[in-house]
């Protein structure tokens, strides 16, 4: 019954005290605001599995099925805008610029603010100009930044510069394009033709989600109980020696 214990002190000072107890605590997984996580990362003598920014992207490729794109983009942003798996930036291949008004208007009519580059802004007076800061912002609300890119290479480059290594989705019917996208982007989760909101331990079959790690070691992506289990080797012999 003592395998799970609660700390009955809500104050931040209790966290700071825990950070010193490396003789008793094996790992810390902070869940909370960025300030809390940064404080723990800087001050802990205990290994930390960080649950940091979820600056997730959806890229509509030149070979995208736009019916799929409409569903995936809307779900990625609007299902639960305040979670780390919500899409914050939409990238669109330049060949699709005259075909995506329906997607953007659907978001806008559902209460989502559209912050776009010059091309996107020119499509509607309802869309506002994106700033450089928007590309690296996790809104966690009904706001999305939208950018036109010339091809998949520019989309990959944008994500690797501004992304947080969390979750990215590409809408494409070309498997070679998807292979390039997933192999050249250094994020924990890459999807093809599916919502970024599938970034969830329960959806991955891990049971109750403890966190989503943007670290690379020792676990990355959704964290379940099995990922917090260490190994113990018990060897029984009768005189064997190694040659």
C-alpha cells in the first residue's frame, strides 16, 4: 500500500527540498509550467525526465489529400487546444496556397485566431500578421501560426529550427516524402495523415500516462509505468568461469 505516496505539502519549497534527496529519489518527472520545469532542470542533483514545450507542427504536402488535411488540421488544433500535443504551427506547400481557404476558414469560424505570413494574411482580412516569435510559441489556446513553404525540405528545416522535438504530422500520399520527413526531423513522434493529438500514452497502449518526454535518454515520447522500471539480473551458477 505504500508503493505510491503523496507529499502533503503544496508549496514550491517542498520541491526544492526534494531536489536534494538523491540518496532516496531515483528520478523526477515534473508536470507543470515551464518555470517549474526549468527550475528543476537547473537545480536537481537527481535525473530528470523533462516534459517541456509542445510546439507541434502539421505540414500539408503538395501531394496531400485535402479532405484528410481538413480533418487532421482541425483535430490537431481544436480538439483540446491546451494540451502539449496540440498543433501550434501549420506549414503549407506553396502549391496548395489557393486550395486551403476552407481549412483556414473552418478554424477561424470555430474561434481560432490565424496568425500567418504575408501570403496567408492576404487570403483574408480576418487573419493577422505573424511575428518571428510566433514560430517558437506554444500557445496552448485557440491560436495557430501558419506559413507557406516551398517544399518538404523547407518544412523540415523550419521544424528543426523552431520545434521542440515533441510531435509533428505530415499530410501526404507519397510514402517517400513521408520517409524523408520522419527521418530528417528529430522529434519524439512523427505521424502521417493523423492528428498530433494522438501523442498520448494511453493511445500508445502504455496505460496511464506519466508524462511525455522531450529528452532523448533514457525514454522519449509518452512515458508509462514500464518505462520507469529498471532491470535487476539474478544469475545462478554451479562453478562456471569465463574463459
